[in-house]
């Protein structure tokens, strides 16, 4: 993964005197896991027809969820809300083995939209547990991703959300400890907790490659590179989106005002007072149409110059799950292709 120290400062093109400016960060918005998850729901609806049940929000964005609901997706909180024998899709955040067993008990036809990078963390949790490690899971307890990963080895796993919690942590054998992280954490936040763990447990082991996903990292690096050039950073994303909230934190930690907005209607006029340059980005579950709406709104407020600042290229793609591919192959008349 590319780090902030490897990134050159992007060229800054000055706007004409008196003109207010938008710096449009790239990469931004949908990551490969979100594209895959949303495509899975859309293709399932077109291939099998409505209704299609989805456990939890497929991704953490209200606009996306509402759009899919209008097409016939039914979002439920628990598996027991899905009629027996129906088709259900697991969200991009993953589920625990207990949820998978519930689905089996109810004879549900499952399509798994779990992000492959989340699945990687699940596999690591199982591996460490089988090897006899106490597992420390770094993340936010109320996040669905943590709930799913914790369920892989609940008897040996402890969730920590701060360096203070690390200090109070006790394990059966301090020499047999492993750690994993939620994929959508702040890079700085994760680094601080990992350093605290290594200080407390010198022999701690971790994953071969970091668990924080490439998109989370790339969007944070983009904010770090551009925040010093802006008076304000606007992050398009929903309140329950972990990676979107982390982008706001990154901006504020660098001393630049930052706000999380669902759409242009959430922008308060007073935020723009005395502001010459606004940086705009979007969390990994926010669609580009919302970003375009924000840029259009800012244009109406005098921000007539728009410069797209690409910090690094991003070309990751994930394949569709076999359940969807097989269904498409079995229905050649379908207009949807893999």
C-alpha cells in the first residue's frame, strides 16, 4: 500500500482572483467491494425478480439503500424476518457463522455480497483461533463488520476501540496474542492501537498484510494530501458509514474544518462564509451522483472553478459470487451479464 510519505504534493492551480474554488479529490466514492455488492442486488432483482431480501443495509448509504428498495429489495435487520425458503443477500460487511446457520435452518437461498477484503479478515480470525492465539480485534463494537468477524471466534476474541482499552487488556498467555483490524478504520487510529498492543505484548503477531482496505487508505491519503490547500473539506457519505466518518476525522486532525454530508441539502450556508477553497470527497459507499450534486450546489454559491486532484490511480475490481454467475448463465435471455 502507498503511504502518505510516498505521495507528491499535487499541483495546485490557482483560481482567478476573487473566484472560489472546488478541489475534487480522486479517488473518491464507490470502492470495488461496494460496486460488487450493489451490482449483486441489482442483478439478483433483474434475474430472479422482486422481492429479494437483504440482511442489513447492503452498504452504509441511505441513497443507495432507498434506490434498491424502490426496485424491490427488502432490507431486514434479522434473518428471522426473511420468509422461509426465500432468497437473501448478505451485506458487504459480512456475517457471523451463527447467521449463516440461521439461514441454513430456514432453508434460505443465500447470495453472499460480503466484500472479499472483509472475508480475508474472517479467514485470518479462524486461522489464529485454530493456532491457539488470543485474538484482539481492533474496531468499533457496534459496527456490523466487527459483529461478523467477532462471531468467527467469540470465545478467544476481544474487541478494543482505543489505546486505553489496550492498556487494560488481559489475556491467558501474553506470548500467544494476535491482532486484526476492521477494514474501515482510520490509518492513524489503527497505528496507535497496534503500537500500544506491540508495547504491551512484544510477541504479538498480526496479518501478513494490513486489514485496512485499499479504498479506505487511498481516500484518507487523498484528504491528507489536499487538506492543507483547502479551507473546508466536505465528505459525502451517510452518518453510519465508518470510512466516511474517518475522512472527516483525518481533515480535522490536520486542522482543516471537515463535515460529513448526505447530500448538498446538508450543507449549511455558514460553513462557506469566508471560505475560498473547498475540498470535496466521498466515502467508499457514496455514489458519484451525490458528489456531482454537491459540486453543482457549490457552483451556485460562487465556487466556479473545479479542479480534480488525483492522488493515486485506483483500478481494483472484484468478481461476482458464483450464485450470481450461475444464475446468469442459466438465464441466457437475461439482459444482464457478468
